[in-house]
C-alpha cells in the first residue's frame, strides 16, 4: 500500500510517525532550541517600564526587512501593548509612536489596555485599514465589568489601531490566547483560546480551546481540543500558540506545573514549554510528554520561573528563532521580573532520528516516486549516514545499495544524496519505493524529494 505521494516538493519530518515503518538501534529525539547567550534581549529601558517581554507577537516584515513585535507590558497599573522593531532580531528599538505619553514623554505604547496581543498581517486584505488584525484581552473591561473577554482591533500600519465598536467579541475566556490566522484547510480564521471554565471555580482547570471566525469579528464559542490527562493531576495547559510547519500544525504548549497543596483555582506554580503536533489543528498530541521543548533555567537565573512563547518562530537564515517571555519568579510571585528572551534551532530540528556509535537504521513506508533529487537535513558526530533505496516490498534495488551510496559525514541542512551511478531518483520514476537510512553517531532531521 502506498502511503505517500511526492507529486510536488515533499519534505518528510519525524515529529510524528506517519512516514516511519521500521527502526533498529535508532531512536526519536526531541531537540531543544539553544537559548541565546545574550538573553534577555528585551528589557525595560524607560523609568515607567517595569515588566516587559515577548508576550504577544513577533512578525518578520520581508518588505521592509524589519522584525516587529507587539508585546504586553505593565505600566500605570494596567496591561498595555508596546511596539518595537529590530533589524537583526537581537537589538530592539522602541519608537515614539505619538499615541500615548507618560509624564509628558512620548512612548512606544499603541494600545491602552491589552493582554497577550496577537497580531496577524494580511497584505492582500481588500480593506487597507484592516491589513493588521489583533486579538487581545481587555484588562480595562475586566476591571470595570468583571468580565473575561476577548476583543479585536484593526490597523493599516500596525501602529494606529481602531478597536471594534462592539467589543468584546469573545466572552468568558481566559487572559491568554493565540491567533493562528486564516486556515485554508478549514476556510476560516482560527484562534486557540483558553475557555473560562465552569462557574464553580473549585473545579476549574486551564485547557486549550479552539474558536473560528469568517470575518475576525464573529467568533464561535471555544471548543476544548487539548486538556490534561488523568495522569496529570497537577498540570494545567495555560495557552498554546499554533503555527504551520510544512504539512503539520505545531503547538507551543505552555505547561503550568501547579503546586500540589493549592486548591482550585490554582494560581501558583512554574511554567515551561512542550511541543505538540496535529495533522488538522483539532486533534493534538504531545511530541514528548516527558520532556520540555524549552525548559526553565536553573535556580537563580532570569528564566527560572515561567516561560511564555510568541505566536510562532521566525526563520532567520538556516535557523528558527523562538521568542519568549521569561520570568525569574513563578506564577504566584508577587514580585517577579519579566523579560524578553530568544532560543534558536536549526531548520527542521524539532525531532531527529538518532544513532549512537553502533550503527542503526530507519526504513520509511512506501512512497510513490516521481523522480527528482533526494536531500537530507542531518548532522554527524564523527559518524556517517548512507542511504539505500528499496522497492515497495523492502528489497534492495540495484545501483542504490549501501556500497553504492556516497557517505555523508558532516553537517548540512540540505545535502544532496547520490550513488555510484545515480545522482537522483529519475530512474525510479513511477515506482513505489522505500528509503532506508543507515546511521552511525548521527542525527537525521528530515529528508526531501524534489520531483522533476
């Protein structure tokens, strides 16, 4: 049975198991992004700033070259939305926007009351005044009306915002959420919202909900799509930014490790980031339930308390950059410092097939081959990778046996695989094939077939 078809460019990842048929002496490994040595990179720089961080959105503007962030900060006893830009993603400027001033001083604040500002940019939006869209939690509304609610705003430039006149558009929701944006697979806007939970707060547990909209204004009531299992009595799911990577939906799940002694609703505990995966954005699984994707720092560090990611990573060259807020105190700390931090990983580096010094292999399920070049994203540690092509029944094909394969022994995100008498898969066009990767002291992150 043919499971996959590479009619078009196909990159195969190992985050989930649909491509894997057999593994021997190899294992799947969750790889953690490396925290930037210069963290934290977004700090208070004005007397009126207290807690800042990347709790919100980071977008890369390809037209201007700027990297932009809309982030939550605490000023004058309110959550406000700040705006900052960067040329290199490391050093951030906070422009004077001419919208809010504090003590007669112009600031970079663009919205008076907003928690977790999630921004998407749609350059093809017919109405230029709505090309930037924001979903936020209105703190003023919480103070004045005691209602947990989500509101929306629109902008032409990402700086000057017009709030929807009939805000709020979501009712009885938590103060954290993430906007995925327009999802063509479901033909709607999608946001991942934390439902407000039952009226009996002694039964409240934080979970991840999913809400949809056709116009970014009228949203459905969030339906729970991910919640702690019975084996996780002291875990809650605080929020989950979701982004598309190749054919998969990936989630950055904020895992709240609550204090066991505290009754519900729980307010104290630490928070790290776990990786989740879905094929449809609705049915979710943790990639590695036992390990954090972005872990807390050791005691005494700037990120020992809580981590909270932005909407998605951005690609910078051959790397993925994950912006996040880091705190030195846990969720229950009265005095804690929030800062903006960064972690980096190679492209496709989420999960690898790993072999130690003893050689192992991984065999794929059948693929309908349309010819073209085969590339691997891999790294060796004084080791090797060789590639063998099998027929659909698992038999080796002449000319692409292990002794025909050019050995890979370095580090590359896009290495072209060749054999003694073949530099591509054109001779196998129209056939059902399997690929068998032999690894020794190596990591295989992905492989790609580019058909002619």
